């Protein structure tokens, strides 16, 4: 696709953002650097995010997977400074070196139009049903920008058409209302909207869940081109482990508000070192899985009203022992080579067993 | 031979020039599970909405146990009976839940309506437990729940009605694989214990493999392939079905190649006069 007038010069692609430090300058190769993020919601007994450490380098694709309700959406929304009302926070969320949690409303607005874009999980909930898709696409770049970054309406429309084309929709979509297009089409509109401002960081919350597999492939190809050409950092929230394995450089696995395992996608999926990761892999339905029952993990994650001492996975974990109930496991390096951390007292018991945990 | 549980006969529905559903027929036997797969905009949701009665068909008929489903119910009794025939879990859980109503209240209202003589409370706990939602979720409002939690509320509400047919439109797509496995196992258990039938719309061919006996593949409003799930997935006959299978992420997966193959599948065929807004969709 050809680029509109807002094209920014390519950033140097970094191999791995995890070692880059936040030096407060925009020259940092770490696009997103979340450190010790702890978020507590009113009326709960434990933090909903409990010490999240996560980085996305520029040009890097990072997958965030894990239990429903574990805090993936909250983590990605924190990079936009969007947290639920009444939430108290500790830690920092640096985007290109600047702390989002310390920004005032003006800085946040600028951040959301110029630097960070998000593709939301629930497109219909994020859209005004009474506004045409075309207005939705152009309004953010036309109205929210000021000075030389503002874009004329016709330039914005041209850009919208170009991006719709890139996601496989024609310009007839501009005149439609959200209720007149299918779920998958609407999700592609959301993807186009997120790309309108050439973001440095793209937060994609299950962006392809509503898409059929061939459209998914097309969208992934588009995102890959984007990151190659513009060094966009991509945080990709997904439930599809095979997709995460296929597209990402690194993976974070979340459970009950904590990162329980992180490492290079290949290593982590081939040799998981946290029982929860292993269990996730075992419960994935695949084309080769025979019909019948799946290896579900028994039980449920702890409620936000229940305080957690020790490992949050203990009640469901086949490897749990006494120490697991008493002490929260710290993330430790579990293999040689690149960073591969697992927060598990017994991660050595998973060595060489692949997905050793079954239901 | 007993009457099939659900039968769709030559359903058609257009929106302006778009033939969203263009002659779709299928049969779901008692206790059966039928998958509908197909590209975005191929008419799956519209077909489901016609079956449920949320959308009228321009032509064709939906039969439940041999009886044509009237397009409109008269009176409360008929409306409730109709609701017990077919329930649907939607693709967008956010829209189908009232933002001001708490989760347990949603279930209580549904149970009171359909089973006024029963105490709803034990059943509420059972349903929440079955879909894996704890007590915090019970009095939460929809916006206080994660996407997957909301979807499970919608599934619990549909199951509360104890319908003859449950239509699931991408109902497990928003769930992480472990919750998804629990829900799929739950649906399998319910199917073993009761004569319920499922119409299962999903993009995930692994899920189709796991929970359906038969499958139809839709493309541009028509059924291009139909058969036993295991056979269709093992030996797809239609090039579009083959493309779908190749598109499933796997080691060595190459999205650029799939995108190219998809374009190729489109090009030799004449462009349709109706376009569905999806320019590059296979025709
Ligand atoms: N606005 C809110 N008010 C109160 N609680 C909230 C709010 N938003 C989210 N939560 C709670 O925070 C937890 C984490 O939610 P989050 O949406 O981040 O989960 P998730 O990992 O994205 O799950 P899913 O995969 O189901 O989308 C959940 O337990 C949810 O109920
Ligand atoms: N109310 C409506 N008004 C106008 N067009 C509509 C309406 N509902 C559906 N359509 C069109 O009908 C076609 C089929 O849509 P449908 O929602 O059935 O597709 P789908 O197979 O469910 O797609 P997806 O996988 O993306 O959800 C699309 O082209 C869509 O734009
Ligand atoms: S720390 Fe213990 S309970 Fe937690 S995952 Fe490891 S073995 Fe299981
Ligand atoms: Mg989420
Ligand atoms: Mg649909």
C-alpha cells in the first residue's frame, strides 16, 4: 500500500526490546516498557494486575496469551492510560520513554492520536452505531490533531480508502452503518482505523478472533508489512496459541494478573516450563485432535475477591506442593540463551516432557 | 424415520443488491451438531438469525420437528414456546446483554419467565458454575467483566431456557483455550444427556473438528461443500475448503502465500454483480 502524508520515517528495528532501558528519550528502541505495574480495583482483595513486567521493542511482535479475565485487556489498555474508574496504580508504563500514567489529559490525547493505537476486542461496543463508518475512520485524524499534524478531510478520506483496501474492503463501506456489515468486516474497519495515524505502537486485542482464517492471514500479512516498513511495535493479545507461535518474536503468558512465563515463541511453545502454559497447549483443539472431550484444566482461576497467597495456579496445578500454597514463585530464568522466565517452584519437573500436564 | 429436529429449506435473504443468503438448506437431526464455516460476510450470521427468527427470509422455510416455524409468535405462551425451540448465543456478547442488569439478575429473569414454578436460585448457581463463573461475576455488570466472561454469561442465559436447538455464533471465539475446552466439554455433556441439537458457527476448524458431526461450508451466501466433518476436513473437495484448511496457523505458516492464493481463487471467476463490501473475498 502507498502511504499518506503522515508517513513517519522508519525506526531502526531492534532485535529484542527486553534489554533496552528507558532512558526517557524517544530514541529508545523500547516502544513499550511496563515495569512492576500493579493495578487494584475498588472492592477487590488482590490486585487485578500484580507486578506486570513487559516490553515491546520497535518492530517487534509480542504476543500476550492467557486465561480469560487474567488482565490481558487491562494490561494493553494501560499503554493508552485507560484504566477502570477508581483503579489505583503502582509502577510505570513507558511509551517511547514517557510515563503514560503521569500524563495529563492533553498529553494523553496526543498519545492516543499520534503514537499508540488500539484495536479493541469488541468492535461493536467501541463504535457509535449511529455514525457512518467513513466518519468514524476520519474523525480522529481530522479533529484531534492540531497544527501541522492536522489532516484535511479529503486527505483523510483518501487515506481511509487506501487502508480499507489494504484490509480487503472497498469504499462502499464508508457510507455504511456498523449494523450493516458483518462482524468480520467491522473488525477490519477497526484495524484500518487503528492504522490511520501511523502508530509507533499498535495494541491489538484479539484483532482476528472475529475473522475467518483466510482473512486472518491477510490481516497478519498486512500487519507484518507495517512493522517491517515502519518499525511499528505490536502487542498482540490472542487466545490462539498456534497463531501466537506463528507470528510473534516473544510471548508472555498471563494468569490471575501475573506474568507466569515469558520467552521466545518457539522455545516457549515447544518446551513450556510453567504448568499453566503446558495445560493451555494441551487444551487447544486442533485439526488433528480426535472428536470428543478436550483436556480442560479443572476448576477456575481465583476470584478477585479472594486474596492469593502463594502461586495463583496452585488449586488447579497437577504439580502443586505445600510450598506453592505458601510462597509466590518469582520469575526465574529457566533455559540457556535468550530470556525465558517461568514463575514456578517446580518448573524443572517439566523439562523434556513437552506438554506433560494433562487434565 | 423421525422428523429431523431442525430443517432449513432453500433460505434466501437479500439486503439491497447483496444476496446475503442465497439458497441455503441443511438438516440437523435430533441430538446432532452441525457446523457452519465460511468466509467473513458469507452469510453465516444471517442464516442463523433467520433460523432463530430475528431476521425474516425472503424465501424458504425453517422447520422444527417437521413444523414450519411461524414468522411471528402470537401471545406470551407462543412466544415462550418459540424461545424454547431455538436459542442463540451471539457473536457480540456486549450487544446482547443489558448494560444495567447484573449477571445473576439476567439469569433470574430468564428462569422466572420460563419456569415460574421452580426456585431459580440453585439453578443460577449451577449455570454459573457450569460456565466457570465465580461469585464476583454473579453480581457484576456486563462492563465490569472481561470479554470472555461476558460471553459465558450469554451462554449460561441460553442454556437456562433448555432449548431444543442452540445456535452458537462464534460463541467460543472470545474464550481462552482452557475456558473454551471447559465450555466445549460442557456442551458435549449436555448433548449426551439431552436431545439438544447444536448449530455451531465458527471460524476455528479445530473447534469444528472437535464438536460437530457434520459441517457445511458457506461462501457468498451459498453452501459450497457439505458432509461429515471428519471427511470434509480430511479430504476437502472444494478449492475454497482447501484454502480454509491451508489458512489455519501451523508451523511454516505463510500469510502472504495464503493471501495470494485467496486472490487467485477469486480472479478466474466472474466478479458478481452483487458485491458484499468484501472486495477481495473469494467469489
Ligand atoms: N471496568 C471494570 N471494572 C471492574 N472490573 C473490571 C473492569 N474491567 C475489567 N475488570 C476485571 O478485571 C479482570 C481482568 O479483565 P481483562 O478484561 O483485562 O481480562 P482479559 O485477560 O482481557 O480476559 P478475556 O480474555 O476474557 O478478554 C477481570 O476479572 C474483569 O472482571
Ligand atoms: N442489516 C443488514 N443490512 C445490510 N447488509 C447486511 C445486513 N446484515 C448483513 N448484511 C450483509 O450480508 C452479508 C452477510 O453478512 P453475515 O453477517 O451473515 O456474514 P457472516 O458470514 O456472519 O460474516 P462474519 O464471519 O464476518 O461474521 C454481508 O455482506 C453483510 O454486509
Ligand atoms: S508454583 Fe507450584 S502450583 Fe504454581 S505452577 Fe508451579 S508447581 Fe504449580
Ligand atoms: Mg480481554
Ligand atoms: Mg457473523
